[in-house]
């Protein structure tokens, strides 16, 4: 069972690069399938100081097989956000895409002009 409160675990990173807006978060999901149900939901991180700064983000995909998710925020979170709480605020807007049949393209055949040799 997943909670509406989660924790920021780490920046999404590689060996030599860090993606500033991407974070790995834990919402208590047990496996990848439960974490997949969170995709598309909106999350908010609130700063702990006097001035309450709220940074919004969106859950983009599951991360690994142990229930973690990737989140992309509007702007990068500060380093103090790691191990702090984030809250799921809404479902987000997931649009269904209808399949549209494509019309077949007409092939244009170019005729070669024959050159006549006059003698």
C-alpha cells in the first residue's frame, strides 16, 4: 500500500553526472507494479524554514524493482531536500491519445523523357 507522503532519497545521477531536477523518491510501494500506479501524479516539496517555498513536480516513472519512483520537479530542489518529506497533491493530467488512421500517400511517378537524336 502506498502513502500520500513520501521521502526524497537521492538525486537521479550517473557516475559523473547529476540531473538537478530529477529525484528518486520512496512512497512505501513494495514493488515496481505498485510504483507504476503512482506515475503521472503531482508531488510538492515544502521548505522547512520561515518562508514556505513550495516546489512542484511530477512522478515520471518507476525506478528499479523495489518500489522507488523518479520525479521531475519544476526547478531543482536544494541539497537539504534529500531525506525530507514530499506530498502527493493530485492525480495530474493524463490524457488518452486516440488512434487516428493515416491516409495512404499517393505515389508520384515521374516519367522519363526520351531524347531523340536527329541525324
